[in-house]
C-alpha cells in the first residue's frame, strides 16, 4: 500500500465506526428509483433528439419571395371562381 492509501484508510475507518445503525439511508430502493429516473431522462432525450432532427423549417423567409404553397393555393382558388 502506498502512503496516501494508508493515510486515507486511517481517516475513513474511524468515520465508518461513527456511523449510526439507526440512521435512515437511501439504500437499494433509493438507487433503483434514481436509476429508473436516470434511464427515463436518457430515453426522453434520445427521443427528443430524434424528433428535432426531423424538424425542417425556414428561419426567415427572403423578402419579396412568396412561399410556394400560398401561391399555388391562390391560383387554384382563382381558377375555380373564373
């Protein structure tokens, strides 16, 4: 053992002896709940990234350029009324 590990053990062993057996600790159930929440967050982030990759939008349309869907719909309605 190195000097630092021996020194660490001499400081940690008395702390372990001071541990009260009647104190409440999270234990296995706390770990399981934390792991489930962590897995749920990971899955939600994965799903969000997949959905965000599918989003396709134009941030700012160029001035003077009409969207193709609006002009196509306008000509169809004009043909019907004529």
